[in-house]
């Protein structure tokens, strides 16, 4: 009987030791996986954390079924102030894609009466980086080149309460901008900077 009790105690000690070792191994594995030195961040930032760091967002991005992306900016009242529409593909925005979105975002009764259409025909320039990027001590003026990606040509339609500007060529716009002229929208661009 004495040997039986001794054997039981030995088995119990072995179980406790193996359980302790298993728990220790699990603890080490969990500690390593959450350690930042292995490149895994401890926690991804949440929306409210980013808002605490940088304030409220100045715009929101929406993807619409017409393969367009809309970046919308709102006044503190919740009213739409600006919308920037871009295409998800390299072919640009067609009138067929655009007209439905314009009717939803800025219906005629919201825009008001059409006042004036203006053709935009400018040449946008950009500064080229100097050949020697460490310094431009030679005194040579910076070089400029035509920027084909800039929003320099198109048509702007002014309405009583909004302006709709289509950049690019007819039926192949690079982007479209809607801006509402409402008191709550004044100063929105200044808040962005």
C-alpha cells in the first residue's frame, strides 16, 4: 500500500511539472507573438484614436457603381460642400457615367439656375527636380515642364448655388469637381490645410 501511495504522489508531481512546463511554453509563445521586435504591431489604430490625434476628418471617400470614386467634404451641419469625382480606370469619366452621379449629388433644383459656362484652356507647369539633387548651387534656374496630369483644361458650369467643373475632354474627363456656395461651406478649404 505504501508503494501505491508513493507511486500516486510521483505521478501527481509529474503531471504538475508537465502542466507547468506547457503553461510556460504557451506564455512564451504568446509573449513573442505580441512583441513589437518581431514586426507585428501590438494594435492597429482605430478611427476614434486617429480622430483624437488629428481631429475630425475633412472628407470621406465613396466608391459608386459607375466605377467612380467620390471624395466628399461636408460642413459641420452635415451638408455636402464639395465633391471630387475620379475614375477608377485610366480611360477617364464618360458623360454616361457622370450624369447619374451629378443628378444624385447636385440635382438641378439644388444647383439652381444655370448662369454661365466657361471653357478652361490653360497650360499647367511643374518644376523639375534639379539634376544634382544635393544642391542647386550652380545658380541655374529650376527647369519647368508641361504637366499633362494637372487640371488645367475643361469646362466650368456656374449655377446659382453650385459650380460644376469638368476637367479634361468632352466624354473623357480626368476628374469632376462640385462646389456648393453655402454659408456653412465657407472656409472649408482653410480647414483642410
